[in-house]
C-alpha cells in the first residue's frame, strides 16, 4: 500500500514531523492551514481510495451476483430439463402402454367383429342356399319329380324308347336311370306308384352289358347279391342276349327281367338334387 501513497503526502508527512519535532508550542498559522489542508487531502485520499474500492467491490458484487444468477439459472435450466426429460420419458412410456392397450383392444375387437361378420355371412349364405334349394325343389316337384324319403327325386316317362336312349334322356336332365332308390325295398315301394304305370315295362338303371352276369347299377354299384332284388320268375335268363334290366309293375309276377337293350320301354329317372 505504501507504494501507492502519493508524493505530495510523503512530503507533507515529512514537513509535519519536522514541525512537530521543533515548534510544537508555537505553530505558525501557515502550519495550521497546512495541517488542515493535509487533513482535507487525507480525507480526499481516503475518499478516493474508498470510491475506488467501492467501484471494485460493486463490480465484484455485481459480477458475483451475475455469475451466481447465471449459475443458478444454468442449474435451474439443467434441473428443469432433467425433470422435463424424466416427465417426458414417463409420459412417453405411459402413452406407449396406452397405445398398445388400445391397439390390442382394437385388434381383438376387429378380429371378433370379423369373425362375427364371417359367421353371419356364412349363416346368411347357408340360409339363402336352403331357401333356394327349397324353392328349386318345389319348382322341381311342380314339374313332376317326386322327392322320396332318401332325398332323391324320381320321375317316370311314358315314351317307349331303347335302353341307351332312355339312359341318355336321364343324363340330359342331370339324372340317371333309377338305381339307388330301386334297390332299397322301402324306397322302391314308395316310388313305384309314382313313376310306373301298371302293366307297362320301364327301364331301370341295371345292365350286364360290359360283362355277362355282372350286373352294374347306373350309380356305379355292382349287384353282388343277385337275389337282393325281385326278379320275375325264371329271370334273369339272358334269353338270346339280354343285357338290360326292365321292371314291370303288375299284380302277379311283377319284378325285374333281363331283356334285349333294343327293346322299347318307358323309363324312370333318379336325380340327386344339388
Ligand atoms: Ca345278359
Ligand atoms: Ca330275360
């Protein structure tokens, strides 16, 4: 600090010590004035020094405050950011969970709805098919076809034609010469009055054209037990070359006979409805 003491003060101090040491009891007026001046200067010096340090102190305080505020703001921002980040992460996780739960809910609902719709469509389709089939069956019955208990349809035709012609006529109707229902005794009793005229021979779907003695039905079955159907007395006798089966409905000795395929008989068709 001594190095900062101004030169004028050093001189004053020096003069003051000289005066104080030699003429303490008779200080001249000049000295009094001088001492006052010195005091004034000391005061100004202290003021100057004080002002100088006050400025520095203020600057330091301001700088400290600013720094502290900046640090505080920085820490606050960092802290706020951390809180915000944690909050955001948490909210994001919650949103993800909510979204996944919503997605699973919608997925399950969609799958259930789709399954329900499929079931409804299938149900509607089945009902519609039943209605159409029922209507078609009625139309079919109106055109002369009889629906037997085996769910097959039967119709007799009185025109007398050869066996092959009769077979073709049935095929043109999507049908076949009677076979499945005819070999079933119960169905046979049911359909004969519907498709036959008494004392008129009709072709049935049974022949041994391919191999003599091997009787094949028009639905593909083979007649393994020859006596499982009612033959007329003495039949089948293959008299000459008789390969086609005809049935005769009458009071006595009715039944099946093998006869020439070029004979002319009425015929009856059997149709599976689909
Ligand atoms: Ca034969
Ligand atoms: Ca015969």
